[in-house]
């Protein structure tokens, strides 16, 4: 048996896709400039079965208002293409935007899925937010918890979940046919990689997760969760690249960069970064699978703002 059986399985899946054994999935991406997030609707053209990867619920922090402009673009697209949503995939518990998965589930159906290690993220943040016993740290807020190597499908297209920790302990990447959704691991080659300084983050682990993904075929299409343009020079947002491009030119982890070099760079860079604007609202909601906290006795829902805790 291969040393890394799930990765070998993913590699074979992508090679079968490249050989034309099943249709290549079609990917339509939606970019939210407010949070720099790319959400993806991926579907099997043969069966019209679809998955939504990393959706965004709009949140105006000043007023505390949530809205569904981004999510409704996805709803409109899914309906106009007559797609049937089977999966609402989260690559991790995002710290920069609220997930719209529950809204999309109500509108379109689908199974909300995330990595099984969300439980450790829930344990960490249940302490930060002093959640009571009603908040379960067992991932039960989600419909499906994926472990490394778990297989699923999108119509006729096989798919596999890979555990790629480092940015957070629970990050997953999803291989669907020849398309790889990497969440917050690597970004566009000219921008580099995701930060590793949130609770439970680990730069060495992120390096190993990325190098693992880089063993997949060079032609694998890679879809990212974020883009920030790359200073200086790039003027357009971008969210699609390939494993080959990452290996040859990712500024943080191209071929030849060793783990120690990466960890030194990542740790120094992370020390300069502010916390994301929406980390406290986002994690509080996303650890509930995107559901807002229960209303208080006056019918209003509240988010907590822990002071001096992060
Ligand atoms: Fe993230």
C-alpha cells in the first residue's frame, strides 16, 4: 500500500478525469470584494448535481446587519442552470467571513460538510466565547464530517476529501474530478500562502499539507478561497491556478523551498498581520455551521465580543 493512500487515491482520481473517464466538472466562481472570498459552484454537466464551496453571508459589522446578496447570486445561478445542490462544502471554519451554508441549504438543499477536526476548533473557541453546555463540541451542527481520504461524489464525478491542516487544525481540500479546492492553504502563486497564527495554526504543518497537495498532477485545476491581488503589479482578482504553476512559482512554497525556510518566513510575516476584521463574528457563527446564535428573550440574536482574549 502507498505510504499516503488517500493522496494516491486523489492522484489516480485526477488522472482518470484527465483520461476522460467522466466529465470535467464545471466551476463558476463568485468573488466577494468585501471579504476577498471566492465561493465556487461546481457541477457535473452530465447530471447537473452541484456543490457549493465556501459561501459568504454578508455582514455589516457597524450595524450588525446580515444580508444575502452574495448568497442570492449563487441561488440565482443554481436555479438558472437547473442544478441540484448536493453538497455545501466548507474548507474550514473561516475567520474572515460568515458562511451562508444554512441559508443555501434552506433555499437549495444540500449536505453541510466540513473536516472532522472542526471539533478541536469548537473546543478552542467554546472557551473563548464561554459557550454553555448547549454548545456541543462534537461537530453535530454539521451534516457530515469528513476525514482524510473520505470519498463522495457529485453525480458521476468521484470526489475525495483531504485533510490539510496548518492554517487551522481542521482545514480540508476537496478533489472533485480534476478540480482541487484548496481553501486557505495556498493562494495565487504571486501571493503565496495562508497565515498560520490563529489558535491551533502551525506553519510546519501547513508546509507539509501544501507539499502534499503539490504531489498531485501538474495539470490539476486549483481553486482558491481568497485573493488579495499581489502587490505590486496585479490589478485583477484571480482564484484559479494549477499545481504546476504553484510548484514552479508560488512565492512561499515553490519547489526548492524547505520547511525551515517556509516556517521562518511564515512566522515573521504572521507577526506583522492584524487579526481579520470579522474574526470574532465569523468564528462564533461558523463553528455553528453558519447558524446564528439563538435569540435572546427579546427575540434579538447577539454575538459576543470577548475582550483581550485573542
Ligand atoms: Fe481562513
